[in-house]
């Protein structure tokens, strides 16, 4: 019989955070080069860039160990 490997839930959490982190980071980079009108007081801090980087890092923290564990079997 063949043994099927089941992916951990942390793989999917990491994948979701990584994808959303890439999207939000790219939006933040876009707003650096094409700024909107200054409607917010703290718009110059570019929160989409920072939160995108944080989500991307958190996603990779979950994703990389889950892939390593899945490959070991």
C-alpha cells in the first residue's frame, strides 16, 4: 500500500500569509512611487509596506518548517 502524506495546517496558514504579504507589499511599493492625495495624517509612514513585510515574514516562518517536515516524511 502507498502511504499518503498529509500537509500540516501550518503549511496553508503560511501559504495564505505569504501570498497576502506579497500582494500588500507590492501595493505599498506602488504607493511609494505613485502617492495618493494626503488624506490621512500618517500616510507618509506607508503602513501597507510595513504590514506587507510583516505578513510576508510571518508566512515564511510558518511555511518553510512545514515544507521541511513534509519532505522528511
